C-alpha cells in the first residue's frame, strides 16, 4: 500500500495547477496552429505537383504545342518588345 506524507493529504491544488493548465492550453494552441500551417503547405505542394504532372503530360502528348506555349510565344513577345523599343528610340532621334 502506498503511503503519502501526512501534509500531502491537506494540500489543495492552487495557482501552480492553474499555471500548468494555462501553459498546457498555450502549447496545444501552438501545436494546432503549426498543424494548420503544415496542412496548408502540404496542400500547396500537392497543387504544384499536380500542375507539374499536367505540364509533363501535355508535353508528352503534344510536344509541339507545348514548345510553342513555353518557348515560342515568350520569344515572339520579346522580339516584338525589342522592335517597339527600337522604333521608339528611332522616332525620338528623328524628332530631335
């Protein structure tokens, strides 16, 4: 049989127990917030992986279309911007 100290039977939980419960509550809240952040990160990563999979599937199924979208269109846009800027500089030089 377990014997307690005589004074231990008269001790009532008080401020120490309240403080311990507050710390426990804060720890649980912090863990829940961390779990929510982790869940959000995992969702984002899952979406990125799905997008990558879809892109790879598009490239494999139709490589020319994928090349046009990923390489040709940006190159054409850059060329057009370059021509416009040269034209603008030339027009400015003639105006001076």
